[in-house]
């Protein structure tokens, strides 16, 4: 197994390191800025005040759609998704990406879990909400899928970055909408979760490659 991981194609190609590092730095800045802005906050301000009243409390049939997306971020749903994507990476002989699927999601969820009590933002008076773990998880999985697809299609840097960020935005918007529509998060919570994944997944991919190269 050690040899399989060591000789496997990299999880984060060299051509993507700089653009994703820049994206990750910007995402980290936004994540921190929003955390400071909403430190121990529980009210609707700024973007949230403008957006939340129009999409909070969505009714059927859209509520059912939101619940489907939400299930993907729950323990059972997320475990299934992670297992399927990791298996796809393994079957495609991209073992490092398979490893990244698991570690990237775990690291992203860990970051959002740690940040919630630090920021202390609440919704409905008692539930910690910033940043959205569901949105972070969906974005993280989208980034991993993007890395796998870009590698298999041998995409150039511009096409690969466009694919990665495009998938991340779609996944982040879908899950973020679902969480806000279900009243579980404020819109800026979803933005924070999205940014957390953009910051953590590329960094985790870099670590996976560094460790694998030293095996």
C-alpha cells in the first residue's frame, strides 16, 4: 500500500498550486473577516438582512429538494458520498486523490467544527451556525471531484482551475441554499463554509503529496 501511494499521481498538480494557493488565501481572509464581523452575533445584518427574508422557510416542493441536499451533509449521507468518491479515485488509480477525499473532508469539517464555538454566532437563539459545515463539506467534495476529473482529462491550468472553481461554486450554492432555505444557517454562514473548503482542501492535497513522496 505504501508503494501504491508513493508512486500514484499527485493529488495537487504543480500547475494548480499557485492559483489554488491564491484562492485559498483569499478564502481564508473572507472566512476570518466574516467570523469577526459576526462574532457572537445572532441577528440579521448586512447581506443576511437583504437575502434571508426572501428565501428562509421555503415550502414544498422546494423544501423536499432542500432536504435531499441537506441529507448529503448529514453523517450517513456524507459517509456514502465520501466512500463513493474515494472508491472512484481508487478505481481510477488515483490513490492520493482517494486519500484526499477522506482527509480533505475530515480536515474541512474539523475546521468548521472548531470555528463555530470560537465565533459563537447562533441562529434560533441556541444553535451555533458559523461557518456552515454542510456547505463546507459539499464544496470540499466538489473540489476533490474537480481534481479527479481534471487529472483524468489532462486539462491545462486554466481549464482545470475553471472546472474546480465552477464545481465548487455550484456545490456551495446548492448546499448553501438548502441550509438557508431550511432555516439552519444565515447566508454568510454558507459563504464561510464555502471559503473554509477552498482554504483547507488544496492545503490538505499539498500535505498528502508531501507525505506520500516521503514514504
